[in-house]
C-alpha cells in the first residue's frame, strides 16, 4: 500500500509467463531429415507430460557453438504443457516409416564384399542369399529384397 515500508531486497511483484517456446536443436545430418509440418512427440520430464506436435519453423543456416554447428527450429504442441524451469524436454521425430516391412535381426546379416547376405533355412538345407537392405532400427534391419515373409533366417551356426 502507499506509504508502507518495504524491506530492502523484498520482492514487490512477481511476473510469470505461462507460455513457453520449445526449440529444437539438430545437427547438420539430422537437419537434412527434418521439414516444416513434420509430426513430433514432445515429452516434458516434469510431471511426465507428453503431447503430439508439429515442427512450425526450421532455420536454413546453422549457428555455431564452439566447434559444432546446430540448426534451430520451433515445435508447437497440441496439448498445453506446464513449464517447469530446468525440466528436460525430449522431441521424437519420425523421419521415415515403412508399414508391413520384412525385417531381420541385424546380427543375421553377413557382409560379403559389397553384398549383404543372410542364411535362410529351406527344405533343401541352409542357403546364403543376397539381400537388399533398407532402413535400420536398433537391432533390426529392413529387407527390401531377398527374403519373403514367413521364411526363417539363421542367426548363428554352432559348428562344434
């Protein structure tokens, strides 16, 4: 109130802004896979909050930090997330997707010069077959050509 005494260092007013901006940082390699309008999932570690979203802007030029370059972008979420200072934000972006793909464990793929091969169990025994691989996802690799659904691929042969 007017004329009241205020102790030195005491807060008179606190302003808060409930809205915040989610900034995406990407390496040059990752930036090549991103585009405006791409769907994302944003996870805010504070309170286990998660929301689908979309990339609404991406820089075309990199900013440098020390010896590394990074690209920035802005992500907009569908749900309202409650900001907590210092909370970790994770943004998952699907950069490529294949539906009904034939996949094999990456451990089953053998490199033979410039070709990739797998061992396939057939009624006549085990045969090595040249394959064409597609996307990699952790321990799995997509087989574009060379193996059909329902065929059995051998991971390892015990020669003892």
